[in-house]
């Protein structure tokens, strides 16, 4: 039964990453608005998943109410997903936290470190690993502004995990 639930959660994650339009309760649909990022100091936030989320929110990089994610199927202890619109594009940001003793043994993290991807149900998912954290950032647009935004989010993510 647990395996079936884990597979269903994994499938839900894959389907949500491929969604072209995001319309969920609690998500922001700002359309053409492009909020400016605010400079934050990652050291001002607690070193856990909640602190990471607060840091990203304070910087203006994620918004809306998070969806708690089933994290055990990728070896993590907890995870959250944010879905919102940025520059008329659907963006999803998933962040996962691993226990300190899981980091060296988690197959997902090893794969991400080697290839920048991991496989779930025969589907490759791009991700970034830093410290005890994993981030999956998905943006339906390849506009230069959106790409620059993704790079800035990933830079803050990496700085947080140092």
C-alpha cells in the first residue's frame, strides 16, 4: 500500500512539473507583473526547510501557499511545492530537505550531483542540490528575463545551503 501511495505522489509531481497553466487555490496569478527581487541575507534565516522557504519568499522568488509534498519517495524528510505565475509563465518551485545523515547516501542527490537530474517513474527531472536541500525549478518560459530569474533563485538557494 505504501508503495502505491509513493508511486501516486511521484506521478502527481511529474504531472505538475509538466503543467502549462497553474490555477490552484492560494497561487498567485499576477499575469504580466514581474515583482522585483529583494536582497536578503540567507544567514538571517533558520537552517531548515521553513527557513529556506522564508528566505525565498522574502526575496520575492516564491509566492502563494505551499503544498506539502511526499518526500520519502526521493529519500528526503520533507518537501514543499509552490506554484505561481511569473512574467506570464507558470512556475513551480519544489524544495526538499534531507536529514544530515541522509545526504551522503541518497541516490537522488548522487544522481543530481553527477548529471543535474534524477529519474522518477522513467522520467528525468532536472534539479539542483546544495547542502541538505534539493530544488526543482520549473518555468514554462525560456524568455531571457525568466532564465535570469531562475539563475538568481538558484544562486540564493545555493548561498542558503552554505
